[in-house]
C-alpha cells in the first residue's frame, strides 16, 4: 500500500482554492491577512465568509447594531480588496448571540460544498484562553463541516459531497507553520487600517508592531510572520498528534 504524502502533509502554497471562515468581519485580516494576501498574489482563488455581521463589536453605547453591521461590512469589503481576496460573503448571523453550533456547521458545510476548497482557514476553536463564544462555535462548526464534507449521507441539504479540504487554523497557540510575511506585512497593515471602527487612530500600527516583535521569536527567518496550524483532513478525526518533547526523546 502506498500513501500519498500530500494527504498527510498538505502544501499550503500548492492550494488553488482557499475558503476562509471568519466569525467577525475583521478576523481574516487579523488572523491570516498576510498569508491570504500572499496566496492571492500567487493566483489562488480566496473566498472569505463572515459568519456574523459583527453588529455588537463596539464600546459606543449610542451605536445602533444595524448601523454597525453596515459599517463593518463596508470596512471588510475594503480590507479584502487590499488583501486581493476574490470574493467576500456575509452570512449575517447575529454577533455575540451564543450561536447554535449545528446551525453554523450546516451553513459552513454548504459553503464548503459550494466552493470545494483545497484549504479551509478557520479560528482554532481549541485556543485555551479564547473567551469569545463566536470564535469557539464558528471554529468548532468549521471543523465539523470539514470532517462531514465528503460524507454524502451527512447534511444532504447542504449540497453534494466534496473531498474534505485540509485545515489551516489561525489564532492558534499550537502553530506548525510560520509564514514569512515579507511585503505582505504592509498589505496586512493597510487591511487592518480599513477596519477603522475596530482599530481607530494609531492602533493598527501599534498592534502590527507588537505582532512583529512577538513573531521575531519564531522560526522561519527574519521579519514579521504569521503562525498557523495546518492539519490534513485525514488527521482531523481520531488522530492524537502527540508532540514529542526533546527531553522525552533523549530519555533524560
Ligand atoms: Zn472575531
């Protein structure tokens, strides 16, 4: 029996169709903006799906949710334009409303089956300190939809089965791929500035400086990087990925 190594070790840069799942209209930029810009510049089709409309993401008590949803949609369109995203979608579910995971998973299953992507980006739902329920629920829903994508008897109402894409988790504390941003760091900064209602004034520059400083400690050469976790579809179910520490290997 021979196993295609690509099935276990996916190559992000060979992916031609990228589907990005974002709980809110700024998460794709924050989580993987430079990587997405690099993929788009390389000719990949990049589709961003915003699950909620981000209509509660404000500290201004005078802001109306409907108005905020409009602002955030316009900001996301501009940010995605900067990143070179092919298409941006809005599912319009309510922000911070303790979403139903089954509803989210079925909606995302429909997106996967429509798009048949090679790679599925979503926030790591197993991030230990994640306190925002939208990030946990959307991440879990995306992971479930990925596993279900190829099973025709599961969620038949969400469309015809397609091969499961590999997972690319952003906002992860367990990265296994460090992407050197190169010129796309500035692209990410421009996209972040587009989210003015979330990051006013000099906040984008401050955040980018902090992220660049943080990433200087990571592998993968000089310059700012993004940290991601790639997992093949085969390893997204019942596959304990036990990382052997150096001390364990050495037996001391
Ligand atoms: Zn978010």
